[in-house]
C-alpha cells in the first residue's frame, strides 16, 4: 500500500521502501510498504494512461489529464469490486 499523507507527514505503515518512479518525465520518490516492482508497475500504468490521454487530446493540461486518468482508474476499481461481489455471491450460492 502506498503511504497516506496526514497533515503533510507520511503515516508509518509497515516496512517502508523508497521507490523512484517517472511519470511524464517527472521523477517522484514513493514511500510504500509494497514491493518495489509493484510500485514501479503502478507508476508505469499511470504514465501510460497519462500519455494516452494527452496524445488523444493535446489541449489537455497535465492536471486535466490526471483527473481523467483518476476517473478512469476509479471506474476500473468500481467495476472490479462489483465483479468481485458477484463472484463472491456465486461462491456463497455453491456452498
């Protein structure tokens, strides 16, 4: 899990890794208890989505592209949760 900001400070959560990632050519240091490769994969996914959004509409600002990517990721998460609930319901029906 990535660290959560609270009042400008990162709350301690488990063993913390510092991972350098690049999104749209800007470097970020991410503190996380997740595996380094996992954090890098997440950053690569965000970078790819940001680049796609900007390529599809070059007039978007980086901030606008970030909001669109966040909405897309939130939609993916909601659909995955819904699918998970459906699958869990099927499992319960089988029991």
